[in-house]
C-alpha cells in the first residue's frame, strides 16, 4: 500500500530526523550540558586559538560525559576573579571548590590534606632562603610552584604575575579554597593515567631534601612498576589493588589507592604515621590508625611478619637518627643561640648552613629512604652524609664558637668510637671482612 504524506508532515519528519542526528553528533562530541551554548562558543573560538587544549579536552572523561568549558570556568558576577569574556562571565582559575560541585567527596578529602596546606611553608626557613637569601623570583618560580602561592587579583579578572601561573598543591585561590586539582590531574585532559604515574608525584617530591621519586625508583616497588607498566591499567576508573591490577604498587597505591579493605582517598597523609620533615621526627596525631591502614595496604602483597619486621627496621632507623644526631645537634644550636654565639638571623653563620643541610637534606634522605625501602638513600645519600658532616663540620664549628658545648653529648655511647676502637672491635671487624671476602 502506497502512503502519500502531506508536504508539511514530510517537512516536519525531515526536520525531526535532522535534529535527532544532530543531537547524537552533539552528544558524541561530549560538549552538551545545561550550558552547552556557552561551551560551544568556547570550543568554536579556542579550536582556532588553542587547538591543543581542545584536543586534550576531547580525550578527557569530561568530554565523554558532556562537561564542557563553561561548566568549569563559569563564574558569578562579583566574584574576585570573575570577568566578562565575549558575553560570558568566567574565571581563569578552576579551583578545587569549582571541581567540588561534582566531586564533593574528593574535594572534602583534598581540603583536609597536607597537600592543601602546602603553602603553610611561608615563614619557614625554606621560605627565608627563597624569598630573602636567594631572592623573591627564586621563590615565585621555584618554591611556590610546588607549595603554592596566594593568588592575587589585580582587577577585571587579571591575575598578578607574581602569584600566577601557579599549580602549587597549597595554592590559595581567590575563592578561598586551597590547592589545585590540576596539580596532579593535568588540564585539560585530566587523565587518571597521568595522575597515577610516579613522575607526576615526582614533579615536587624529588631533589636533595625530599627525593621520594628517586627513592621509589631504586626500590623494588619502583623497579617492578616500570618493568610492568603495561599491566598497571592506570587509565581505568576502577583501580583497586588485587582486583584491577596486581603487578606492582606505586605512590597512589600506598598513599591514596583503594584495596579490598580500604576506599581510595584524596588525603595523602591518611596512612602516614611519622612526620619526617622536621629536625626531630615525631609520630603524627592518630598515628596508630594511620599506620594500621598503611599496613593493611602492605598486607595485600606481604605477610604479616614481613610487614611487622619492616616497620621495626624503619622505626629503629628514625629513632636512631633522632637520638644520635638530631637531638644533640638541636640542643647544641639552642645553646649557641642562648649564649649569643650565633644570631637570630637565619643563615648568617656558617654553622647554620651545616645544621640546616644536616637535618633538612641529609637527615630527611636517610629517614625517607628507610620509609620507602631505598637502601642507597638510607645509607650513602643519607646516614653517611649525616655522620660525615656531623663529625667533620658541625661539631668542630660548634666547639670553635663555644668550647665545651658538645662535651655532654659527645660523651655518650653513640660517639665513643671517636676515642678509638677497642682491640676486640677491631678483631671483630677484621674477622667479618675475612669471612665475607677472604684473605
């Protein structure tokens, strides 16, 4: 039977088909939302101006779910960094608070983490070095790019170049939120694969004073990760140890990742029991629970005895460093200051440089090396450097400034070797080497 359609009906159906087809194309592009007209306007312009950014966005999970430019960059009139851009009110910075509109759990965890407080180093000796001794630009392009700046708005949405660009983990944003999600989830792809790679953590966690990336690289964990990186499935949304992957652990696995017993977290300190940053290490508040959670992660691959013994070795190293070197060195520095043999101005006395590197560089390397099973950083980059500079530089300089200041500390059993090894000890050492290496 032949159906004759009225021309108006045919036109209507044709338009409807075009709309449906267009809608599928539009949805497939990932750029639809309640604000799709604004986002489409952004895409149309920036496809010509910054096509690489658009290419990154097209590969993102945001694009696949229809989250476009305006959804993230939209702002309300009157906000500190809001400005008019081609008829739309936007802000350049997409803050964690903005991300929190969709990622509420992650936002809450991140705001309560050590990452979010990273800018609190302002006023520390590190910051005195950057801002004063080295000079402000060193801090702007160095320290604050990891720790974060306080972003200042000059007016009309323009951001002060002394404070931005900045992707620091503790950045203070114009809306009052702390940090930068893009510090790990690089814009505009926001790739899980990138965020989970050790090199992303290593952007900040590396170098002479906190070489976690290098320590991880020399550890069995790091070697196994790189050897089996094709098995790690770091691009998957679900990333549960033992379920989605088992080849090796990385930074995210231990500090943030989900296991069969633990949910994932954006609080990077949730499983850390020691603080290894200060002169003298101490246990963190609620450290028992935090240690239990980290040990739970370890237990996915290691036996209970292995985990217990590892923590015994780790604790012993930290306590030994504290008691043998850190506590005496701090007590001596306090005495020198009280006796006015050094000034209150940081780094204007030679011994202050030696002392700073003793705990801030060498001491940290030793402690962090032990915490992450990096033997070379525990020993040659760590305790060897500590011992060498404590005995050959720190103590002699302290005695030069105030004779006798170190006597009560150097008379302890820790340092009696300096008075000469006993005959029995020498024989023991010779015997040990002969047994191991032969005559």
